[in-house]
């Protein structure tokens, strides 16, 4: 997501997207991100059957119950969102 104004924080199978070009290392830097853009992103995914956290202050999880097909659909939908945003 380089060049998209998004910071991805991860640890293990947990991840969170922040709509900011700055590193997010604490609550103060997280609050400087764009919650309205995240809300648009989250609604876009939800409208396509992907249940992403509704707030960028929450984590998302990848688990063994997710199928390869689900993961590929999610990735493709996220890529489509950013291609539309160009």
C-alpha cells in the first residue's frame, strides 16, 4: 500500500490499517490518522461481504478458519478500493 497514505501495523496475525502517511506508534499518532477515510474503506468492504473492523482503533485478525479463497477475495477487494481512490 505504498503511496496510498496508509500505515499498516502488524504483530503475528493481528493487523490494523491507519489512513496516515506517518508511523503510528501510540494513541496520539493514531488519533492523527483519518477516521472518515477509514469509515469509507470499512463501509466499502462491508458492502462487498467483508467484515473488517469498523474503527481503525480496533485490530483485525487472520485465523486458520479463513480459507485461501476468502483471503484472496479480501485482498482483491482492498486492491480494488485503492485503485478506485487513485
